[in-house]
C-alpha cells in the first residue's frame, strides 16, 4: 500500500499539486486520471522520487519514502518497477539486456538464472524469440511489453505506469491494459497508472483518483465513474465526440 | 556561468562515487574503450600523418639560411608533434568527435527518460553513464596521443623522402638530437587533463539537457565549443606551469 499525505508542489508561481492525499491499495490497479496539466505526472514523479514535493509525504508500507535520504531510498527503489510513457528502454541494449538490467544491478544471480528469469518474464508478457532484437527493431506495443517485462523482472512490490497506452492503437492498448491488470493480481502488487484514456479507466479502473487543477477532485471506481454528477468529472469523461454520443 | 559551474561540480561529486557494481562498471569501461578510444584510431592516424608531413615540409621550406642545418627539419617535426600537435590538435579533434558523441548520447537518454529509468531503479545515473567515459578517455587518450606522435613523425620523414627536401639521414639525425624525455611526460599530462575536460564537460552538457531533440543538437554543439575553449585555455596554463 502507498499512502500519499498532503502533497503540494509549486513550480515558480504555478502550484501544480494542492494538498493531495490518497491511498493506492495493494493488489489493485489504482488510476490517476485528469486532463493535461492537472498534475498527474507530477504526482506520479513525486511518488517514484523523481520530484521532491514541497510539502507532505509518500509512505510505502510504513516506510516514509519522501523523508529518506537518497541512499536509504535505494532499498524502496529496488521494490519499484516503472513503465515510462515511451518505454525508456536503453537503446544500446537488446531486449534481453534491457530486461536483465535490474537483475545485473541488484541480484547475485548466475547468468543462467538471470536468463531463465528474463525468458520467464518475456513469456509472461507474450513475447518470445525477440531476445536479441534492439528497441529500434520492435514495434511500439512490443516496446511497452518489454518495458513491463523489465519493470517486473526483479519482482517489484510497486508498479508505476505513466500513460501506458500513449501512441498505441486501441486494440494493442487493450492488450497492454489487460496485461497490467493480470500482473497486478498475479503478483499482488500495488499498481499506480497515470492515464487519460477512458478505455483504460473503464477496463481496469479498480480505484480511480481524478485530479482537477492540482486537487484531488473525485475518487471512485470504473463502476461509479459514469454515474457521477460532478461537472468537472463529467466534462473529462465525456470530452470526446464518441463518449458524448454514447451518453445520448 | 557560475550556476553552470556549480551544477558541473555537483555532478562531478555524483560521478566520482563508488560504482554500484564493479563487474558492471568494468564491462561498461570496455565498451567505452571501443566507442571512445579504438573507434578514433582512424581519424588520429590520418590527421597525424598529414600534420607531421606538413610540419616537415614547411620547416624545410622556411630554412633559408645556410647556417641552419637541414637536420633541424627532423628536430622541429619531433618537437612540434610531441609538444603541441599530438596532444593539443588531436585533443581538439577528439573534442569534436568524442565530445559531441558523449553529449548527444547522454542527452538523448535524458529526453527519452532513460536516465529517469536508471534513477528510479536505484542506479546513480551520473556515475553509471559518465564515469566509464571519463575513465576510458583518461586512460586511452594518452595511448592515442603517443600513437599520433609516432605516426606524425613517420609522416614527416616520409614527406621528406618523397619530396626530397631533406635526406633521410639528415631527418633522422635531427630527430635523434637534443631529446628531452620530459617533453613526452608533459604531453601525456596535457592529454590526460584534456581527456578529462572533453568527457566531463560533454557528459555534463548532455546530462543537464531540458527539452527535446533541438536541445540535444544544441548540447552537442556546445560540448565541442566549450571543450575546445577549455583545452586551449588549459594548454596555456599547463605550458606555463610545466615548461617554464
């Protein structure tokens, strides 16, 4: 479980996060949704320690991550897997080396054990016979799956996904969503997903946090979001022509 | 400028921390020896041969007085290659080739979130990415420069033989005369300092990028310009300190 307590962050004169508090539950897909500029990326980057919040704290299972020194944060970081928007695979490494990277850095496994683990996680994300390919040689959807494989290779307790569907066609996006959801349940991870894709919200939104102008505006799940009367949330949910037509 | 210097010094502190894993560092060091070192041998050979040849021919052309012996051509070629052309000119060439490569490689990793990925995995990105480059440059550039000295002098000798401006005997006699071994030490000290400047300044400029592909290009250009200016500046300082 991850507790976000009264997080605020200001860049210059712009207060991006205003006293945000929420809980990301273990074994569930916790979504952060909101329009561009609502503060969801800053909230996620605060959670993974890429941005230091001005106020408040982030607690990973009773461990006060945001108050720890960089050296002490390392222990918690080893339990994190992060899927970046563009995948963030290392260009100079092939698929196998990318997935093996956390194992090389943080385990004392033999090469054989590492290869077994790499092949296992690649199989888990439905990728086989791609070990020797480089990121430039695979499709966007495959890149996301390799990035998921890398994120889970070291058995993390926490999985963070920043816009996992950006740049993907709807069918592939659905596959990625389903995969993240399955992995979350299978490994009982605390998964946090940053998205503005309504398909994802309705497919895997077990817990949804809606941010509006830097504030936590609404909390709920995929079953209640369509019935909610909140005007700002309605504006977000029914912002496309397709959703407006379906609503009618 | 002061802010930049401060950021550069803070980054150096991060870079020179103990690597997370020794075997990973050694593997990356070997990769950098190839990328930054052996891949540069071709251009070093070409530039050195022609520089040595040009120095020899120009020296011979400028000796008008019968009181100056033609052995001076060999002597001058050796001195010019060891003291200045190999350590400084080759370092300037490497600032263009290696510096831009380091800045664009690290800059691209920054804009595509690869550096963020390293950081959230608990890896010190500055140490992981830049330390092997600095170490490889500081260890391999002196080898390149010694190679350049030998090749450059050979180029001068060949130019004399082919053009006939100086006999081979005169050239070799000059080459062997009045040799001061400290000049080689001086050249190696300069090279090591220049290698540090090229790799650390370019690494800093790539690492500190904010933005996208346009900034990567700008950082790559800045890496060459700043490294070149610093090389010339430190050339003057080191010459003053070590030779006078």
